[in-house]
């Protein structure tokens, strides 16, 4: 009994010292500090403070208050609660080399139930995973449980959804030719072209469920022009390309592509060519006037630099500028926008000013026996015409038409789309000098088309 009393006395003494050191002494110092701040402290207040039990009661009240607060926190922390974790990705265990799995939910909701202390620990644990185990299952449709790897035994949990219906396919493969596709080409300077492209491999292997592999019509290496590194014209640069598989409609097909990444070598150049601007009048000026000259940007001849693929530039001899002169009776100035021919990416100038000069010194002449050409005749046909030449009438300023010869005129019939049989077609004519009006003496003719 004495030992127990001695033990209790020592415990009481221990806690009393702690209370004295942590509570009584600091409070006493605080009160003395307040007391010194006042010049004439109240006698009653001073007598009250001088009593032996005053500080003890104050300390006791504070200790009780502190105990209640701490106890309340402990109770709260130990209460049972529920919490929904953030969305978790699902980990699937299966033979990835031989099978493909569909129907796996992208994420699940996990509700944890337990005391707050265990919930806090469970949320911080990096090892917890949501798992679907498919080892040992054969191709087909299966209902499988979704499991949560929860290490804490004090936690209960529920998963939504808790069951997944999955389809397992055998993985098949096929080899596809790889092509290169450019994205965001408009972000490249219009004067530049990418005229050489070569991928690090010409073919790739696609893998997946047979019904998806059969859908793949093309596999492309996508090069984003916006992400090109700094380059020098004519020098090779190497970029990484993203691979995508597409069906015939251009939709992406989700299959595995091997290799997953390729590099593409590019050469960027700036082919250009300087060609003249040629005015092409449409319509006819007033009957007693003729066009004597075209002045472009105050020059009789103006050139433009065109940019584009080399093969496109090779086919272009001039840039036409169309000016409507129908019924024109006096000198007139036109401001005309230039149109880029098909395949041309950039023009050094975008518009021109055209001065149309007229003259009343006009004349008429006729050039005989200009050969008629059959244009756009199919390769398997021959054309039989009623006559193979025609006179052409010319109207224009005398000094100009006097220099026109038969070689400066081209007469033709357009047989595009015509098949076997007899057809009435228009006779058309054009000349090398756009200031002259050309008119065939016969406007139509019959032509018979036969098979070779």
C-alpha cells in the first residue's frame, strides 16, 4: 500500500512540476509584467493576486480548458468517416505479347470507410492500385472483379464499378508501308518548300485485334512544321515524327505500331523563277478604236518572282493579268490583283497598275490557211475534220497587225470528253499579241471521232 501511495505521489509531483513550469510560471510572469505597466495598480487587484491560491486556480482553469480542447481533437480524429478518393487508373494484368483487351474502364471511384487517422494514411500510401487480373483467361468475353490493393486492415472500401465486362482478343500483326504527312504547313514561310523527306524506316508493323488491323488503310509519320528546329536552306534537318494509323475514311485506328517512333530527314529550299506579267484583255474595245499598248506599273514590261516546287515553276512562262476592256473608248487605268497559278506558293508582288492605251489608227486584215489543231483528243481516237485550215481575221492598230504572221496565230477545236461519233464544235483562235482581236472566218465545224 505504501508503495502505491509513493508511486501516486511521484506521479502527482511529476505532473505538478510540469504544470508549474509550463503554465504557472509563464502566467505569473505575464501578470507581473501587466502589473508593472500601470503606475498606480489597484490595491484590491494586488491583494487578490497576492493570495496563495489565485495563481493555482487560474492555472487549473487553463489546464482544464487545454485538456478539453486536446481531448476533443483526439475524439474527432478517431471518429469513423468516409471519403471518396480521386479517380484512379486501372492496372490490367495480362499477357500483353499475345492478347489485346477491350472494355477496361478508364477510371473508377473508390470510397474508403474508417477512422480519419487510417484514412489519412491510406491516402498517402503510394502502393495502392486498382487492379484487374486477367492471367489465365482465354480469348472471349469475361466478367471480372475490380480489386483495390488496400494495405490497411482498418479500412473498408467499395469500388464503382466493381465488375468489368472485358473482351480478350488474340493479337495479330501486319506490315504496312509508312508515308509522311506534314501538319501546319501554313506556318512555314510561303517562299519555302519541303522538297525532300525521308523516314528512318519505310515500313512498320501494326499489332492489335484482327478486326482493327484489317481496318488500317495507311500508317503515317506526322511531322508538325510548327516544331521544326532552326534550319539553313538546302541543309538536311532531322525531326521526330508521331505515328498514326488511319482507315479509308481518315479516322484514327487504335492499334500498336512498331517501332513506336521514327525520325524524318527534311530538306527545306526556296525555288524561284522570274517570269513576265502578261496582260490578257477580255472583251473588245469600241468598234472604231484599238489597243495600242499596255503599260504595267509605268513600265512596258514588268516581271514577277514566283516561288513553288521546281516542277511547277518549269510549266509557267508568264503570269496572266485579266483586264475587262469591253466597250472601252479612251485610255483607262486598272488596278488588278495577281492570282497565283496552281502550285505556286508565293508572288513577289500582289497587284499591278495597268494603263490601257487606245488608238483610232485601226485596220483590218486576213491571214489565210491557218492550220486547225485538235486539242484534248483521247489517246484511242482519231479525228476526221471537214477542213483542216481556216482564214483568220485580224483587227487592231495598223502598226501592230502588219507585223502579225501565220506563225503568231493558233487555231484549235477542243475535243475534251468527246467520244466516237460526229460532233459540231466551236473553232477557237488565240494569238501571241493580246492587243489584236482575232476572229476565225468560220465559227463552227463538224468533226467525226473514230476509234484507232
